[in-house]
């Protein structure tokens, strides 16, 4: 997808992830926050037709190639666009409790066990000061790592492939969990779409 970017639709109703993520949060998060990133990204690019053929992922992957006057806007809003487009796909009602196959084997090899991975991921999510994301990402060599990014930065900016991410901006959880970010992170495991994560891993 290239300019003008469109807000991706959800593959499930707003209330499909309840009780883990409430419908009102989904309505605001998708319909207002992601919509704002989409509109602001389009506004930043409006006067730069030479960039209109690039995907949002391509734009944020090479920020240094952008005109300096729009670099920050594309970083923030392009990153927000890319991160959220992936985030909605990474969740599903009644998701599997754990990955299988090659992904499970790779997680076990990298982190010792699935529980070891979950602990690392949760620590990255809870430990992110302020707004940001926690990720399971793959390096250029396919190696897996858990990392955290600030604001709307994405592993793509460092040449890595995000496989699983959780949004820990307060708008992602505050209506239901208030300041209890660890509870939100714990609940997230109930809605992870491991099928999508495994497909991304196979595509590396």
C-alpha cells in the first residue's frame, strides 16, 4: 500500500477481544489513534510526489533518505501507521495459547523455553519507560531477539523484522487497566494470533 495511505480495517468486531481488550479501547485506538497517524502521514507526504510510490514500511526503513523537513513526521506517523497495521493482525479472538512447529523450536532455542520468552517479552513491555512497544523480532540472519522501542519507532528502522509486538502506550490499555500495565501484558497472551506470527517467521 502506498500514498495516500488508508486506515486498514479490522478483521474482527471491536468487542471480539473482550474481556482482555475492551471494545471502547479498540474503537478509540483503531478509529482515532491509528486514523490520526494515517492522516498525518499523508499530510507529511502531500508535497513530495517522489515518495508516493513507497510503502510506509519502505519509508520508515530508510529515514535518512527523506527530506529533513518531513523526517520526524514520517518517523512518528509512519512508524505509528506500520506498527498499528501489524498490531491488529497479531491479535485474534480465541488465539492459540502457544506457537508450534519451527517457530516454537526457534523460540525455545533462543530463549530456553516458551515461558522464558514470555518472561523476557513481558519484562521489555513493562520496563519500557513512557510510551513505546515491546517486540519479538528477527535479525537479518534470522536470529530471534526481544527488544523494546520508544514512541512509534519500529524494528524496521534498524533493519530487523518485527514478528510480534505489543503496544504499551497508555491509549492501548488505560480504560480497562489504568496503571496496571503488567495485567494488560499478561492478558495480551490470550489474544495473540500465533498463526500470523508463524507466517511472518516462515517468510524471513
